[in-house]
C-alpha cells in the first residue's frame, strides 16, 4: 500500500456524476471507469449500513452478513477499502466514512496475540495516515507496531504468527503481509530494529517455507528455543504438500513488498520465482482466477475459485511490473485478472452482493467456512490493484 494518493481525472468525475459521453475511450479503459462507478455505489451504500467497529467480513450461506469485530483479523479491510474507494473515485463522502470506520478500531492498539496487527492497523490507520497526514493517528500505529515487533524471536529469526493451535511456534506464509507495517514503522518512529525484524523474517521464510518449485507451505512450526523446524504443514490448504492459492498470493505480494523496502535482490528473485509458479501453473484457469488451492484436481472445471487470491496476485504483479526491466508480462497478467474480476461473473452489479464488490472467494474450504462468498479482503486488494493499475496507466 505504498503508492501515493492519485489525482482523479476529470473523466472519472464526469463518469461518476453521470455526465460522461458514451463513446469508447481511446485507451481501452471503459471497463475501468465502469468498475469505478460500481465501487462508488457499493461502498457508499455499505458505509451507510454498518457501524464502526462492526465491519462487514463476508456473507453466510443463509444470506446474512458476517461482521468483523475489532478482534477479527479482517477488521481493517473495510476502512481500508473506503480509503482506496476515496482515492479511486474522489468522493469526499467516502473519505469521511473511511475516517469514521478507521477510528472505530482504536482499541486494536491493545491487541498483542497475533501477527495480524499489520492487516488490522496498517490497512486502516496506515492508509488513513498516508492519505491525510493526520498525526493524531500516530499513537495507535506506534503502539500496534511495538506489539508486532515484540513477537519477533531472534532464535527462530521470525515473527510468531499465531498464539492459537497445537503448534509450538507457528509461522504462516500470510505473515509476509504484515511485515510492511514494521518496515514503515521503522522509518516513521525512528526504530531501526523494526526493519531488521521483517527483513530477517523474510530471509528465514525464504529458507524454510518454500519448496523447490517456489510454492510455499502454509505453516512452519519452529522450536522457539533453538530455531529448529519441527514440521511444515497446512491449515487452510488441501494438504500439507499442496499450494493453497491465497498462500501463494500472500508470498508473492510479501516478497515484492520486501524488495521495495530493502532493495535486497534476493527478495526480488524470490518474487519473480513465485510469480512464475503462479502464472505458469497448469491448473490456472483461462480467466486467471485460481481455484482455492492449485492442487485441487478439478480446478479447471468446478472447484470454487478464490477471487481474493486473484486480487492479491494482481496487486503484487502490478507493483512487480514497476520494479523490473521488461515488467510488461506482469502488467499484462494483472490487467487480465482485473478485467476478469471486473466482469459480471465476479463483480457485483450496483445494489447486488450485499454491497460487497467481488463475488466468489474462499476463506477456509476444508473447515466449510466462507466458501464461494464475498470476502472483504478480496475487495480491499481489488481496490488497491485498481489504484496501482490506474496510476500506471495514468487513468487516475
Ligand atoms: N490470513 C488468513 C487467510 O488468508 O485466510
């Protein structure tokens, strides 16, 4: 979420106010403008329905909306979506809502038992501070970063992900996403150790969490005293040896981001290898929205897709495309994903889908939890990817 706020073009303003001229655009961006229109509608409606601190998370099979409390790892995504929505549309009402829903997460600053502080605080307060520069937001960010840093263990060379479960010291591939918060906090709060921890975590994870083909294990369980690896298993994937789709997306995004902050070429190489695994996977469907696990054998005909994984992949590839010479293949792939996600198959029409943007994500298939449903983090990374795309194409 590094990129700076964009300047909204007159074309998008005109489109949102319904006064655009209906001629196809020269730059092929009609789908983009249509998507922005839907985003404006859905986010405005959603913000009117929910209350700060009880944010929309997903939709249950009975059609009711599952809410995220302030303790929920997904709680930061709705405020973050509103911030990106504001940047994409220029709608200042969304900015006001974004601020309200961000401040509803004030008490997250007291949470110490999870690595997800990155998702919870950096997507909400982090975006709020980036966009507004309001220093009254900093104490929460400072306290949360201290709690995340406290989870770093020099013996394992990693940040502990979970305090739950039967593992000794579990580190999940998702943890790569929460490193950005510490890299940023290191500079903001003049704490150099805060950037050593995530850089060490990324190097350790590269060594212990990846297979030869650059797919990743979901969970690595460490001995906290010696740093020895006890076991490599899954929690949300099909099997311990499978490639859980969102896990591959988290890993890709994480290494692209680590390269942005450290300029360590090993992180860039790792990102390129993971991108290659994903982009050339034989089970990747034609529309480039993967099934929930790459090793689901009926992936090409009927396994539930995971739009959230696709959105994270698109956002990561767009960033990667700007980091390397000849990044066009990454850009093109991400553009294909965004066009698929913007099609009626995945993108809700205005007023549909309980005002979520994307349909068809999977939370935890084998736990029968959040299967083929809208999920807020899919929307968040979709919006971030659209913003990156719009900036690269100079549409915003
Ligand atoms: N971080 C949990 C998940 O990706 O489902």
